[in-house]
C-alpha cells in the first residue's frame, strides 16, 4: 500500500460515527496480523472506544526527536481503559538523532515511566528504535539493512511479546438471550447467538441479569435451524432448551453463561464517546444526572451518569470517563461495549472500563 493512501484513509461511517481508519494485513513467519491505523488523533480516540473488535495488542509510535506528546499520554491511558493488554513501542525518527543517543535514552525512559504510571509494565515493554521514513525510502526489505532491519525487529518483538489470543471458542460460554418461547411438553427455549465458548447438552448454565440473583439451570437440548445438535459454539445462532424454567422466568436482555463466569452489576465506570451533531448525536451538552438508556448486547436499561469531578458538562463530539448507575442489574464485565440512546437513537458509544458494584 502506498503511504499516501494510508495517511489519507477514507472516512467510514461506522455505526453512524465518522472515523478515518485504514486496515492493513500482513504476515510474519508465525502469524497473520490485522492492523488498524488511524491518521488523526480524534479518529484514534473514536476507534478505541467504539470499535467492535477488541485489540490484542498495540504498537505505540513515539518520535525520538520530540518525545512523548500530549496525545501519547492519552493513547496510553485509553489503551489501559479499553483493555488493550500489550503494547510494543517504536521510537521513530531516530535518523535525525544519530549523534544524540543519550537524548533518545531519555525519551525511552520518559515513555517507560508514562507506561508504568498507567499500569503497563514499563520496565519490560520492548522498545525498538528506527525510522519509518528511511525504511520506506530504502525499501530493500533486507533484515541486515540499517533501517529496514528495524521494521523486522519491531515485528519480531510483537511476535514474541504479544501472546497468541485465546480463541472465542475456548472462552467461558456466554449467549445473550434474544427471544424466548415454549415448546409444549418440552419446556422453554431461549434463542440467541453464542458470543463465546461452547455449550453442550447436559451442562449447567446460569441465567444472569435483570434480577439480583443468577439462576442455575441445565441445558436439555440445543437446536440450530430446527436440527438437534450435541453442542453450540461461538458464532452459532441456536435455541437452548432449559430444564425447569418457565417462559416468564427468562427474558431478552439476560444472558446464559457458564456458572460463575459473569455476574450482574449496576454501577461501573465507562469510557464514552459522545456523537457529534453531524453524526446524528445531540445538539446540546448534558450534565451530571443525565438519564438516558444504556444498550448492552440485546437490551436497553435506564441509568444515570455522573461526570468526573471538575467537569461541568459534556459537549457532543467529546470523549469522557463517566460513572454510570443502572436501575437494573446487567451481566457486565470490563471491555464490554455499549451504546447510549435517547428515544431509540444512538447519541454515544462506550466501553466498560471498571466495575464498581
């Protein structure tokens, strides 16, 4: 791909939000990577908060010439809050600092400190020094090249330091309930798309959310397209037959999950992007005490928002950390995405950064 194409990434309207992102794919000897690049800072912020996919790692690029900028700090903080688990650092523009090794050492120390401050293991994170421009201009692609070699070294470090992500199917079972109906003589069926893990006939599951106590039950059947299956796995749209559960004892907005793997909560901190007016968002700011609907997985729940101390209001187009209290418990966990809605239209997007209760 040409650099010009990537830097002028097309604006996409992802779920109503305008973001410039560029997707590149490449391979190392061990892995296939899907890489998302955001040319502008605002795009990066929106993508981190509203992007559907959880990132498995990030490459933080810092100029060796300028050191960490204000947005570097915000990038690291956001990476922590939206749950990016691993960071590798590329110190760029080292071609301009060839006689100033000590200054580059200082920049590295400063970035390591910044990472540690945000609960990343600053001392252990791999740093690679190089020059993207020189590697691009040279383009020889040789591991022995002074500039191209550093790009290989960067990817070697990413291969080594960022662990292979757990596949969705290996995670604990979870299925958001979309619909419920009764089959005469057989019991109650909950339908939905398996978000992660797998469920087999005879296994115990819990019904979680909308009530304080999660309820255990046993799966007596799994069906897909009217066919009986032994199990349902991540990505399948299935119907799950549940033992001893009445039709009015389970509803849309709850989840079926592996016992003990997820709990119902009402209060959490969220990292939120508020849609700009041009994106179909609000035209006016909101304040502490704001009571919209919060949409999780398959359902809307009313909640109230408390802004951070010293923040009087939130304008459309802002991103903000807020504390949210829901009127009903929902199956929540860190990293879960949600929408903020008013009368059925989305005015914000967020991600759960920490659970309070």
